[in-house]
């Protein structure tokens, strides 16, 4: 989980994921779009790990959408690999938050894919930018 330790250093949030046959092509290599799924799950679990329920946000007319993403694929993940997918907030404004994310092979910590992701807060009914909720702003202040 991304938080400050007692000595003031940051810990990164990590989500373990196993590669299943449904994630791969005929050669057993993870299909490139699956990395987006893995990263989405890690960001969602990062939010949950801070006590923020996404369902409550929907009830308050709040949604989060990926506004921008820059990916670099380095080494392919393969069938049955155990992965660690990280999510670390790096910056925020009133209406967006940036994350640095990595997909690592758990066994040797080899970096397979990395991304910089901007997630915007929007009003669910209009799709227009909306201020991040106060609790999310506070979480981000402590995490960045």
C-alpha cells in the first residue's frame, strides 16, 4: 500500500495477479490490452485500501475516467506468471490525479510494463470535470 512508513519513506501499493489463459494469445503471451486491465484493478484497489468505496462515489454522481496514459512495454508476461502490479500517485490537482504504475514479474521483480496514468474526476450525469472529493484530496496529499 502507498503510505508513509515510520521513517517517512513511501511504500508502493502492490496487487498480485496471476496470468490466466484468457489473458494470453495463442502463444501464451499476455495480450497488450490486458495490462490496462491489470493497472485499472491496481488503481481501484489502491482507492479501496484507503477506505474509499467507489459505489458511494457513484451514488454522489462521481466517476473516475482515464484521461491520459503513456505505456512502455518492455518484456512480455506469459501464461501462469505471477505478477505484481503497482499503483503510486505522483501528482494531483483539484480534478485529476496522476499515477506511476508498473507490472513486474513477482519471481524476479523484472519490469515488464510501466505507465504514467492521469485519472480525471467527472460528474457521472454530465461527463464534465468535477472536483475530487475532500477525502480523496486528503489521501493524495498524504501519499504524494
